[in-house]
C-alpha cells in the first residue's frame, strides 16, 4: 500500500462518517458537525494528492486553505440560520421544522 | 525514522476514527463537539506527517479555534443539549438507511481506490511558506480576493439574519 492510498482511505473514512451523521442526525447542530467532518476529509484528500504526486504542491495547499475558508463561512451562516430557526420554531429538530405539511 | 512515521500515522488514524465515531453517534451534542475537535486535531497531525506544517497550523487556528467555537455557540444559543433532541436513539429504519448510504458511497469510492491505485511518491514534497505566499499574491490572487469577499458576505449576512428579529420587536 502506497502512502497516498492510506491518506486517501483516511479521507474516505471522514467522508463516510460525515454522510452517516448527516443522514442520521435529527438536529441542525448535529448535521453541522457532520458537514465539518466531510469538509475536513476533502481538505486532507486534496493536500495528500498534491504532496504525494507530481502535481503542484502549492496549488494543493492553497486549495485546501480555500476549503477551510469556505468551511468557516459556511459555519457562520449555518449558525445564523440555526438561531433564526430556533427563534421562529422554538426547536431545531429537523422533523418539526416544516410548515408545508400543515 | 520511517517506523516512527508509521506509528504516528496509525495513532492519528485511530484518533480520527474514535473522534469521528463519537461526533456522529454521541447522544449529547457537547460530547459530539468534543469528538469533532479531537478528529480535527488528528487531521492536523496528518498534515504534519504530510510535511505541511503551515496547513496543520491553519487547521488548528481555523477549525479548532473558530469553527469549534461557532458550533459551541450554536449548541448554546439553541439550548440544543437541554431538551435532548438527540437523546432518544434514532429509529432503526433511519439508521439502516444511513448505513446503506454510507455503504453505497464508501463502497464505490474504496473500490475505485483499491483497484486503480496511483503510485505516489514515497516522501512528500516540501514547500516553503514563502512559495505559498507568492502563490497567493501572484498566481491565485483572484481566488484569494474572492474568498475574502465570501467571508465578508457571510459575516455580514449572519449579522443581518440574527439582527432582523430584534428590530421588529
């Protein structure tokens, strides 16, 4: 097993954990945590691919840095959305935040 | 020296696995957050092994420093832990569906990874931080500016969203 394969498998593990949490959690905060796991896997995969192949290492590291910036922006917005939803509905359960059914 | 790298890789992978399992299965959201933080630290260790100490530093600064605090604020502001929204275990159908989703995605991706292995380098490339800075200021200048615009928009959007209600009162 080459080192690149091992790092990609770890990134895949992070993606799988994130998908599992995303589909299984029943509150917005739990889903936010799962999204962060998945984005981390993406960053690790990008850096490993650029560091362990002939591809441009600078491009890989900067790309992962941009992924981190996007993750921070996304977390900020999700925090605001969660606050608004919990004020309006009084809960952050995904099953109760729905008005179309009524 | 190589043995040390392998041992630390296994340790970091175990930290990531354990932290991730706690993060997605724990019934208390604060514990899930602690699991997330340990996973993030494990990934920072992976970055160190990949000879990218700058990325490890940024991982700790941005993720452990900022994102974890934001998630904690989300837990605190919604009192998500008190009502115990995750307290009752998930219905068995939902868990089975989640496992099916994981098996589908993980199965396809790991099949591709294992059957078409890319023979990478043995030792990671080392890049000086100066080159990263040069890249940000020269080749990837537009992306750098765009990410700052995105951060500004997200920040002001978040403030606006949370402010609206208070003005109405």
